[in-house]
């Protein structure tokens, strides 16, 4: 059975689509169809929280469309996990965030870990995510490389090398057994380094790969009737409870 996974780059540029497809496809199961796409007409980055929230409104629409298009799971491809939990209120297929997937799979690699993101503005938000995902005991530190995402396109190899060095040093300083690379684009550039001959550090976790494996697993479980979103609490669906109001809101704010 073919499993169809939509990987959504949640920003208004297709600049990184081919990079993600190139570096993630080799890790997909032979029966997985991986489709990478991005948003249109939204902010091109999420360095500012304002841009993040603007992008999330279109993430929700894209996730709902993916379900209509027959995808079995959606990965929202940014380590901010933008809109992941809200999107689960809107669809019945699994919606996976790279950071959440990485944090929950990290114990299979080491007893504790650190998270290294791209620039300093992301650090407070990522620290908040550690608490949201109940990882305060396992995550020893959140730090950054000190680069900005737009700079990656000018020197992707240099950025990836800096990220690896920063993570290895932080692991030693914190006595951490694993490290999550807290940016999907940095992680993709890291895979390109490895493909070019750089030795892989298995303790450095690629959130793209782990999100893919989580999406494949949940999609497989759903196909066998063993996955369902519980709608009685946090993931209660307005579309089901009050479809008229849901339709009005989408029309007013999303033009749908």
C-alpha cells in the first residue's frame, strides 16, 4: 500500500522545496510517495512571530486541502511546528511537527539531549516548546548557531559545518547524549554535507527524517484502523460542532 505524505514548507517561497525533496526522499520507505510544496503569497520567513502567525492561517488551509487531495499525513516543515496542534483540530489524518517528533524520538538515541537552532531570536520560542512538549527533564539546553535562514542560501555548506561544530561542542559542555538540529533547512544542508562525504554524527538528529518516520508510522496505523484524533477535548473540532460558524469564519478571514 502506498502512503502519501505531504511535506509542507510553511512559508511563501519555494526556494527550499527542492532541497527538502532531495535530502529527505532517500529516507522514505519504498512505498511512500513524498510530495514537497510551500505556501504562496505569504511571508517568506518566520524570523518574526508576526510572520509566523500570518503563515499559520494558510497552513491550516493547506493541511485541509492535503486531506482532500488524499494524502495520508502532513509534515509541517519548520521546527517552530507552526500550526501543528491547531491543524489537528481540522483534519483526521496525522499532522506532524518536526520538533515534536524529534523530542519524542530522541530517547531512542540518548538519555538526554540538547537543541540547537539557527539564530538567537528562535531560542526563547524553542525553550517554550520544550515545556509545551513536557521535555524539561530530557532537554539540557537550547542554544543557537548564530546564523539567519536567509544567509544559508549564500553559504549552505559553511552554515551546516558551523551548526555541526556548535552542536558537538554543546553536547560536550552539557554532557548531552544527543542533539536535535533545530531548523529543517539547516538539517537538509547537513544531509547534503553527508552526501558529499562528511562523516555522519549519529547523535545529531535530523528533524526532517524523524518527522517523516513519525508520519509514515501514524499513516500506516491509520490505514489499519489504529489511529484516531480524540475530539472530546483539546482537539475538539469547530467544523463538526458548529459547521455554519466554521464556514463563516473561513469565508471572512481566509476567503474560502
